[in-house]
C-alpha cells in the first residue's frame, strides 16, 4: 500500500487484505480507468454506483502471492498515470 499511497492513490482502509480498492471518486472515471488498464494488459474491475455511493466508485484489485513486486510496481505506475488523465 505504500507504493499506492506514495503515488497519490486512495486505497481506503484496505491494509492487510488481498482486495485493494483504488477509489476514483466517480463511476465514469472508474469505468474509463478500468478500460485503459485493460488495454495496457491489467485486468481490474470497476465498482460503480449503485453498488457503492457515486463518490466511492473504485477499481477493485485482487492480489495473490503469485503477483511479483515488479508487477505490483508496474500496475501502480500505470494506475497513477491513468488516474491523472482528466
């Protein structure tokens, strides 16, 4: 979570769990960023209103022991880049 936090990504209160949100703040942004990441080889699903409040729309990442530190660092870098595209 330190990488994400350092990149300015809001992960809510997810410390210590394998499901990590990246809160986008709007359903439109969550859908756009999810699609952009998919096009760059990263599969992450958006969680949109009404499943969550509109301002709590997010991407939901599932981490496992099979993910490498390099994969996580690359994902955070790509996510940061795409989150800033507005």
